């Protein structure tokens, strides 16, 4: 599923250059700046000139409740609350059964070591604006609430928060944070995660 074009952006924080990127999955081996080329498009959810938050409706598949281990629907809901609580004008994520633009479900991902993936689709009318996103939890993984990862087991809270960070248009960062690639060490967004969202959407 890592086949769609990467949408990468890096803001030029004076001391934090390349600290985080804005993209959907298919992340390269090292952070790169988005330049609005077809392969490195800078994207975000629609937001007005004042950077006010919009609401993004998230559909949680019933299968999430029957995943082996923890209830991924509950974990995703709690992770949405984590992102909703940061001091930035990022989209407000609300669980909904209809009118949804984000779908969260289970899928057997190509690699057993791939815990979750997020795939965004930009609208055709404005390629820089995200219109929808899909989040997948790997059905091959036993989900738990114990920190630590293997190919077949992972902490569902941390992975859920990481994937919803992608939903918010955040890419990966090399700084220790939720969005650090391959090392979802946190359930709650960290300073670098918040800086990324403030840079995309503005601060309250
Ligand atoms: Zn990721």
C-alpha cells in the first residue's frame, strides 16, 4: 500500500530544519521538503485564511472492535481526542457513521512488520487539499497496550495516534515524537508534533 505518491513538506524552522514533514505514507528514507511537484506535494485539509479548525468525520469500521487484542475503535477514538486537544488549528476529528471523509479499518498489509498505514487522496479540484483518507491496521498484528513492537504485536494506542497524525497531514519526523518513523514511542502528541500542526494550520 506504499505505492501512492509521497506528499512531503518540511517547514524551515530556524533551529528545526527538516524536523518533520507533511506527507502521506510512502515516506522516503530521509526527510525531504515538499515543493508541490507531483511527487512531493504539500497538502493539508481545507482551512480558511484564519487557520480555523474544520471538522473531519471519521468512520470506524465495526471490525476494529473485534481485532485480536485491544479494541482499536476505542483506541482510535482516544487518539483522536489527543490530536483534538493540541494547541493548533488542525482538523477536529469526530467519529461518525455517515458523511465521512476518513475511514479506519483493518487490512492485511503486505508486510507483517507494517503495523498501520494511512493513505490520503487529494481532491481533483485542488491538488493541495486533502479530500479523504484511509487508515488501516494490519490484521496480522496482535494489538496490546504494552509498549514495544515486534512484527506480530504492537501497542495499539501509539499506532493509532501515529496514523491519525498522518490523517492530520503530518509526515514523519526524525525528532523523538509521535510521528517519528518506525518508532511510535508516544500515545500523546509531543512538542515536535504540535509544531508541525501549528505550521500547517496555524495556532489558536
Ligand atoms: Zn508513519
